[in-house]
């Protein structure tokens, strides 16, 4: 099964080797047909602490690295 790749914005880089990435998805409401925006935060592994708040990054699924980290930063 291929690994999912998501794109989002770094919202926090306070923890060591970890960034919080906010991913936004857009979809049409099934009845109203209005475009709706939903955001979800993912904690991703950042080996070199190279990403800062506001950076656009792509994250990819990986094996669990901690209790909350199931993603790692692929590139900027």
C-alpha cells in the first residue's frame, strides 16, 4: 500500500526533532454544495530541526516514532 503524502504549514517547532504541521483539506458539502475548509494537525519527525514556523512542508507516513508521531517531514 502506498504511503500517504500531505502538504501543510508548520505551526509549532518548540519540541526537539518534532514539528506540528497543520494540513487543510477542502471539500464540497454533500447537500449545500458549499466548499468547506477543515484543518487537522499532525506531529511529524524533523531529524535536523531545520523547519521553522510558517514553512510549507510535505509529510509522509512512517512507522510510529513515539506516542504521537506517525509522520516524518519529506521536504520543504
